[in-house]
C-alpha cells in the first residue's frame, strides 16, 4: 500500500513539474505593470523581467526611485509615479498604462507595494497607523486591481498579489497580518470569479527577507518610538523589562532574514511566464519548511511553538 502511495505522490510531482515548465509564448510582446518598484521585491522583479525582454511598466512612489530604476534597466522599461492610497493617482496610472498597452491589454498586474507599521504589540499601536497599513496593503491592492482589471481581462492575463507568510499564520504585527489575510481572501475570490475570463490569479507568500521593511536598525528605532508613545497605563501593564526582552527577540529574528530576493521574484516571474501558474507560492525555506507546516497544526500546539520563547508582561497572571 505504501509503495502505491509513494508512486502516486511521485507521479503527481512529476506531472506538476512537467506542466509548470511550459512557458507562455510571445512573452517579449507582453506588458507587465508592477507596483512598489522603488526598492525590494518590486525593484528586483522589474529588473529581472526587463532582462527577460518583457515590457515592464514600473510604478514607483518617488521620482528618485523611478530614476534609479531607469538607470539600471533598458529603454524598454518605463516608469510612472503611483501612490496606491490615492484614487486620483491610481486613475492617472491606469490611463498611462492604457495608452501604452493599447488593444493588446495588460498581460500582468503585480500588486507588490506594501508597508509594515506594526512595530510591537497590538495594544501599543495608534489607530491611524493601523489605517495607513490597511490603506496601502489591502485597500490599495483592491483599488489598483479593480482599476486595471478591464485591461488584464482583455489580455486574458495574470494577477499576482504579494501576500506574506503572515497571511497564512499570524503571530506578530497584527494589523499587517490583517491586511495580508485580506489579500489572501481577495485573491481567492478574484481567482474563482475570473476563471471563465481566462485570467489567472496567484499569490506569493514570502517568508523573512532582507528589505527596507525588515531593516534591523530602522525596525528597532520605530519599535522604540512606538513604545515611547504608548500611554503610561498600558506601558505599566507590560513593563520596561518586558519591552526590552521583546525588542531583543524581534531584533534577533530580523537578523536571520534571507538576502536572496530571487527566491521571491522567481515565484513572481513563474506566475507570469508559466502556462500553468500555481495558486500560491511559498517563498523561502522558512516559509516552506516551518511556517506553512506550522499553519496545519492544531491551534494550541502552534500557539505553544510560536510563543514559548516570548517574555511575560509585568502584570501577567
């Protein structure tokens, strides 16, 4: 019985490997629009697809980021300034894309722009900081997608939404996790609704990677600032000793971030180039071999594994 099961599993992975190796034809004629190209995954993907010969339309938040990207790429790559929290900016970017793709439509939309403002426990966060995170990471993804969707449908193209392993299992950065769980739900529904139009929707769920969001010094400073601005009665419940220990724990975790961004951008590229893209891509060894398996464990066991090394607040019972 076990032999038959092993053979079936082997055949399944062999078939998946064969299907996923099939590449879409005429890729060099196709346009891909990527948000958040100033740095990180978006910047890396824009340069990577440009080298492959695709027509990259890169959206940056700043002119400086756009200029630096243009200096690193070919004349094929074009940039536009986009703030995903502003409706007028999204509308202007959509018109800009429409003029460039024409009747061919937009083959790929990569929603990559994101922020991380959840520096500490949920109770320490300001509500405006929470709103800012949701505006960029979730509402921005939805609004950009809805604005660009007619162009993607015309090309029978691809939508690639960058989620996070924290959209699979939440254990810190609560509002960030909320935004990524929302991206997962939005993507699942969109995939099912658009299947009859020939549009395929994929999610990329990176683990821990070294980007501007996970810069250790910047993260440490913002976390200390968040604690400093936390109301005194809340700080009293946790205590300075707790904050110091938790701060060091988070800092130590960030030091282990992978510097190989290609593990993420290769997933994005596969979702755009493969005839049979995956629904979900777990990017990084930590995502594949720790966080994803952890997400299938009983909740009580996962809670214990994730929090066993956490310090206890001063007023813990």
